[in-house]
């Protein structure tokens, strides 16, 4: 079994400084976002961590991929052009404190600030996922592999019922991440993903995460 890579509490302070006002935001939205940013700086609300493991891959037919002793139903990866030789499974989280703070704000009827803080948390989480995929790309290059698409459970071509399999492959328990029977993650500010690795794969698109997302048309973050 390949070694797992754990990065606990990577420094996101520069990322926080970059999360300024959003274009087109109203005065109220900008104020709530600014207050949320100040709260993230002032209070210990995030414990960012990510985990990943690279697994040798073998196409097994029917959209199935063999990853050691684990079989994953991932038609999107199985249909990738080129030679898929490995798959990296990753899991990222900001921990539990941020969601607890958001719940407290909702309970005290500070809904706008709660929503602003939730949005900022999601943005931080995506930046953390970018850190994880960058680490995977560096690792892949050392192994002479190129990276292909990135995909998360629930995206087209990777059913949500594969969430627990992806977490197992990513050894997410070391980051304290678990999945419910419905495939939702706990802590809430967490995500999991797979990265195709091999030779002659499609070039990775910087928009992959957004273009695959079912909420892309109504999302305020893209």
C-alpha cells in the first residue's frame, strides 16, 4: 500500500488576506464579508488539513477501477483518454469550529453574517483543495506521471454513493473526516476528490471543479 501524505494546519493567512470584497457586492454584503474575514483572523475557527494517497489503477470494465484491493465505480475516470495508471484520492477539511460558529450566528439571528462566514469558509476550503492537488501534481511529476481530471463524489461520472470509498482511499480518518450514509461529509466544511494520473491524459483544466458542479449556475463563488 502506498504511503499516505498528511498536511495538517497549512498556513492559509495569505489566502485570507486575498479574500477581499467580491465584485458587484452590495454595501451590506461587503460589510458582512469584511466582518466575517475579521472574525476568521481573530478567532481560532479553522484547523485546515488535507490527506492524500496515490494508488496504482487498473480499469476493470463497467466503469469500475481497481485500486489495490478496493474497487471504485468512477465512469468518468475509466473513460479518460490516454493511459490511466494511478489515481490520487484526497480529503480536505477546515475542522468543526467554523460550522459551530456559523450555527451560533444563525441561532442569534445574525443570518447575514452567518451566510458571509459560510461563503468565506467554502472559499478557504477550495483553496485548501488547490493546495492538496498541487501537492499531488508535484508527487506525480516525481513519478513521471501527468495529471488529468479532478472529480468529487456527486459530480457526473462519480456517484455520491462512492463517497465512503473515496474517503477510505484518501485515509481521511487521519484528518477526522467521515461520511454519512447519504454521502454527506462531517465536518461540514470538508471535501473529497480524485485526480487521474498517468500518461497522455487530457490536460487538466483550471475550471474542472466548477464545470462539474451541479450548483455552478446558481453559485455566487465562481
